[in-house]
């Protein structure tokens, strides 16, 4: 599915996309590039994501992170990020729609989440909600 989002929302912004599923990561990156994102960092697991956060947390405008990944979970990365840059918008991507997972993420300060499977339009909608807060 080819993204058809509105360009402009992410112009001049820097985003970290962390997901161990290459197809999901590619969909997110392609959608963000179509929205005008100028810098998209990618991570294939929690360890790579934490390394990218350590190098770039002050330069990022948004983190989009899978809930369950090898090495470190999205919840671990959310907590790590909140301790360093509390206001950084952080969106969880998950296939788990259990209430306890969402409650844990909200309690840890997640800005928003999107449930898998999703398409470019749904992703854009969620990113718009998060960045307008």
C-alpha cells in the first residue's frame, strides 16, 4: 500500500522509528518521508533504539516505537526517554490491544499509540493527534 498522506506535517522534524518488523518500519518511514520528514532514524531492535536515543534524544521531535522488540521493550525505552526528555512525543506501535498494556503505557507517559495492523492514513491521523497536543 502506497502512502498518500498530506505533506508538510513533519517538514523540518526528526523522528526515530524503532520496530523489529522490517515491513512495519518501512511503512512508517515511507509515510513519514511522504509527510515531509527531513530526518528519519531507524532501529531494528530495542538496543539499536536506545543507542539512537542516547546519541540524538535532544534532536528528536518524535519517537515511534514497537511495544515488543528484542533486547529492550518499548516500555523500557519510553521510561528511559521520559527520564531524559520528558516532553518528547512518544508513540507506541503495538499488536497487543490488552487493556493492561495500554494502561502501563499511559502510566509511563506515552503520548499516543496505534494498533497493528494500520495503514498510512491511520498512522498520519495518530501522528497529527500527537503533534497537535
